[in-house]
C-alpha cells in the first residue's frame, strides 16, 4: 500500500523506539538498566485497582458518554476548583484515552494549514509530530540551560506573528524538570495578553511531582483573563502510576471542547469505562501515597545528582519537578572510546552506552536539544546507583 504523504513526514517516537530496543536486548538475556522510558516503577495503588474491579463487577463495562462519565467529569471539576482555583463546568471538560490523545484532538480540531505552533525546546517528543499531522508548522523556541530551560520572553516575542495559533507550556517539564513559578507565569501572561490570536496549551501531566517545597501553578489559575484561550491538559499516568489505564482529561473553552468531543466521537469514542472508574477512585482518595512517592522520587533524584555531578560538573541542573535528569554530553562529542569508535553526536553517546554498558537513556536530539541525554529516575535506588557507576566507567574509556 502507498502511504499518505502526511505519514511519510512523521517521525516515530524516539522514546518508544529506544524502549523497544532495550526490551529486545533484555529478551536476549542482556543485563539492561532501562532509564529511557518515562514511567513510574510503582504499581497502581491497590485501592484504585479494587475500586475498578468492583465497578466492573457492578456493570461499568459499557460505552459511556464520549466526553466521559458525569461522575468523573464532576470529580475533575472539583479537583480544578479545590487544587487549582479554576472554575470549569462539565461542558468545558473532556476525558480521553490519555493526555496524549487530548493534545492530538486539540491540535487536529483547531489547526489549519499554515498555522504555527510555538514549541519551547527541550520538548516532549510528540509535540512537533502532532502539529505536523494536523497540517501545522512547529516553531521551535530554543531555551537555555542557564535559564533552566524556561522561555525567554524576549525570544518568544521574536517568533510570534500573525500565523501563531498555539504556544505549548509544559510545567513541570519533560525532559527538563523545569517548573514555572507564579511570577514567571504572570510575566508570560502579560506578554500573551497582547496577542489575542494565540491559544496556550498547558500540559500539566507532572503536576504532582514537584520537589524542594516548590508549589505548582498553572496559567489559567495565574491569569484568569486568558482562560478562554487556555487548554489545560492533565491525566493519571505519571502522578498515579496509571500509564496503562490510558485516562487523561482536558478543560478549555466550550467551543474547543465541543470540537474535540466531535472528533473523539468519530475515532475512539469514550475512554475505557473501567479506567474512568479507576480515575474516580484516584481523585476521591486522601492521596497520602503521593507524598510517600514524592519522598522516594526526591531520594532517587538526589542519588543521580550526587552520583554524576562530579563527572558532568555544570552540565545539568537539578530538576525541580517530573522524574528526569537532562544532562549535557556536549563536551564528549568528538571523543573516542578506547581510541576506536568516535562519539559524533548525543545519539552515538546513548547508543554506545546501551551497547557497551547496558544503560538505556534517550538522546537530547529527540527532544529538540542535541548534545544532551535524558535519564529517567523513576526506577529503583539499586538500578540508579548501578547505572551511575556504569556511566562513570563508560566516561573513563573516553579520550
């Protein structure tokens, strides 16, 4: 079959490809420490599983409304009011098969050919590809390590034009771990208020994973005057260790949400009915387990920071949120491994690290920032310590 020209222009997900390769090597009996895939190593809390099972026993196995069950949407609206101080009604909320589907639906529902979407880099790998599928043009806004990979307002203004349709804001950031403060979001809003054609997609999927006492804020909370132009996207995969349940949600203007529901009705229809029941249990809980997990994530983050800081020195910042280190390997480009193989790129660095020392990490070029690599620390302490030791041994071979 001849594929569409659109599909020929789409790249496979780099994180998915790497995860598949790591699994293949493991299946071959090789000792692989998988730090590439961004997934909690915790199981879904038992009380959520029990609630979902009981709901299925009670008949929650049928189609639901395309936009989600009334009970779940009500719980989501309560969550927005209580935790984020945002008032969304049920007609402004849609539930989908993960935050990823909802971002796709939003772009496909709103982007016309030639529309531009500003994507700060480093970015989550799927943002540019989704924009291209929707016939939009990704505009990459490079963010610097010195500014903790956050948007420079001066640079932002320079790439805005009449074609700009969306700005993506991901906080806490994947892969950077950057968290925008209230003051930073307020300053951003004062710029965006001058450009009424720009909508803002706030990807808040790592909302619950923030370190060192920092507080989470989202743009609709800080700048309610922009709320009609903001789509707030969230889900259960990262915070609640529910990656396989595929449940996300989005809230925004009634017009956009209605269009997203229409699109979803012609594609996947409703998200999993049992998954939606599980999401209700997650939102209804005391969420004490999240504090326990955050304590473990903090310890794991620090294991990697302390284990690699002397080897990479000023090449990375300690993440403020999410569960990734984003580390520069630029100083290693051009070096040889025992005088033979040359590291010509961040992809080479990751390839040789996996093949020779069995540590899977993701090249920064997959996130629009060549010369870096992403390391996921949502893994066991033992794996993280062993991975740091292997990385240091790998560096010792370079000259």
